C-alpha cells in the first residue's frame, strides 16, 4: 500500500502545485490545486495509519509418514481432526475436541 500511496501523493502534490502556480487569477484552478494538495495529504495520512500486516507461514517437515485421519487421542481414544492439531513455538500440539486433553506430539527415535 505504501509503495503506491507515497508516489501517488507526490504526483498529486506536484499537480496541485502546478494548478496553484498557474492559476493566473482564476479561482477554479486555485480550488483544483488545493483539492489535489488535500488529496495528497489524505493519501499520506492513510498510508501512515494503515497497520502493517505480516503473514508468517510455518511449514513442518516430519520424517516418516503421518496420517491425520488415523490419529487418536492418547487420553480418550477419540478420533482427531485437522482442527485438533496446532503449531506453537515450533512444536506440534494436540487439543482433543472430546476430552479437552492437550499434549505435544513428540517423534520417537527410529533405531
């Protein structure tokens, strides 16, 4: 957003300057120039007010085959769905929808 807003605000500001300087006593040109300056200022204000959004994508590379449809809760044996598995601080956690149990999935060594 900022990448577009600031150059556009500069362009509107320059056009407003041209209209005001070249008005030669014509009120309408002065009004257009002032409106362009206000529009440039509004663009700068909006660009500064817009919150910065950052999308973080975290991918997990698990060694071995993982079949989510066959996962069951350690506590109650209920079948877990995609909504039950979350990633927090780089670790995979399970929140059982049935019994409310929460635990971390730990990969066992393959030796």
